[in-house]
C-alpha cells in the first residue's frame, strides 16, 4: 500500500432469505446487482419449458420495494414518475418509469396502490439506490414519506399455466381479499400466510399467467416450501434467472441495462404510451419528452433469424456493409426454436419485414425485422 492510498472494505454480497433453500436444491449462483442469486437449478431449457407448459417457482427477493405514503402520495408520484399513479384504483398495479431531467429512463418500476394514500414501488435490484435517491429527493415539497423497505421483503413468483391452481392449493394461504380466479391482470389482493400479511399480485414477466407474492423475509422459506408441496402434482420446478431472461425476451419485455437506460427515451423503446403527457401536471423529464429524441435516434425492434446462432447484446446489425444498429438482447428461443433478438436500429430500417443481418463474430447472419412480442400465450 502506498502512502495516502485509501482502502475500503469490500462490499459484501447480498443473499436472499432463500439462499439456503437454493443451495439445498443444487442451484448454480451468479452475481446479479451485488446479489448471489440462482441462475439455474437443472437446465435453462428445462426450467423455461416448465414455465411455458406447467409452472416455475422464482425467487425475486433481490428486487427493491419502496413504500410511499402520506397525504400527498398520489400527487407526489404523479410528479416523480411518468404515469398518472393517483388515478389507479385501490389494489391496482401500474407499470411506470422514473425519468431523468433529460428524458432518459432511470428505472422502470411497477407501482401498487395498496391503501388510499399508500403505494408500493417495486424497482430493479441494480437501481435500488438510484431509484430510492430519486424518489427521496423529489419528495421534498410534498407531505409524503419515502421508505426503502427492501430488506424487509421477500418476493416469490409462481409463473405458468398451472400457477393459479398451485396457489389455490398452497396450505397456509388464507383470507384473500379477492379469489385468485377473479383477480385481474395488474391487480393485487391482500391475504395472509400462517398469519403473516401477504400481498399477492398478478403481473408477470414471463409471457405466461403468474403471481407474485410479497411477504416478510422471515416467512419466505416456509412459503417457498408450501408452494413446492402444492406444486408437486402440477409440474412445478424451481427456476433461475437464466430462464427468466429467455422467457421475458420471448415476451418482448425490455430489461433495464439492455433495452432501457438513462440515454434512452421511452419512445425509442416503444414505451411512449407509458408517459402520460395528457395528465396535465408537470413531472420530472416532461420538457425533454415533449421535445422528443433526435429524428434519427435508433428505435427498438424485434429480429428473427434462421439456424441456431443468435446475436448477443452488443453485436452489430448491418444493412449491406453499413452498420445500422446493435443487438440489446438475444438468444436461441427455447419455445420457437430459432434465434430471436431485440435491437436498436436506425428508423429507416425499422419497418417489419426489413431484411438485415447480424454480425455474429464476423459472420453475417440474415435477420428479419418483426413486431414484438415474439411469443403470446393462448388465452
């Protein structure tokens, strides 16, 4: 160590309250936003297929939960986010964006109205500190409290066509405010699990029907075990982050750090509808959104190709010998059995049906622009 050199303690890796369970199940772990999270248990393909055909059990406890409450909670969120949150119903959820002053996406969030003046903002794990700091700073002129409760929550998701049947048979879940068969998409209901308050939501990130369960961290293991037991006869398997990523890619859902970031306008990502310019009041980033991105700013499209070689994030998209875009996410689709990609391309080549190519390590693989999503479940 040289004189004057600063030495800081290493930042400890965070672990889910379910870490011991994942270890027992033989999970392989990966670092995700400073968390040690299960990337897979058996195989990515098997876990992906289980969600499409039966059900998968996910630990999403790395996500951030920020409670916003007080007399001005609705008005505050209208000003702090890009959607009109004050207008959503009790126990309704809404997808929204935290924007920068320049109109970029600081984070994409799901907001639940869980009380007349109480909202739960669920942010991405990697943006926990940034999202909380932005909301805290923007709350200065409002009668509202912004409380980061992430460490107190566990989040377990059951996704797939058998998910409702599994939860209906899970021992210990009781006193639901709404029966699960009546719970609409992007709605939530209060419940209890062995006396512990439980919030059950129906949003999903996989393209399948599914439920997300929020409860105290110290009750997570018991709930996971109970869901496993109920799911045994329904084909339920534990599923890791790798399958979650291919599932969301097939569903055409953007991922922060790939399709979204502070340099990206919502309109470029196909999220212009999320920004409520008609709501009348001012919000952070409004002026920049109204001005819009440059006319030649690249836009998000879907791409499909033949064979088995998929373009990965960062690979170039070309038209002839000219680079016209970059892959943001890509994989060989387990469901469709051909490569799928999301990419940012020049507006001139963004129309569905446009023939382009992906530069896969020096080989140009033909690819066709297609509308998103790549996969829709049968309803």
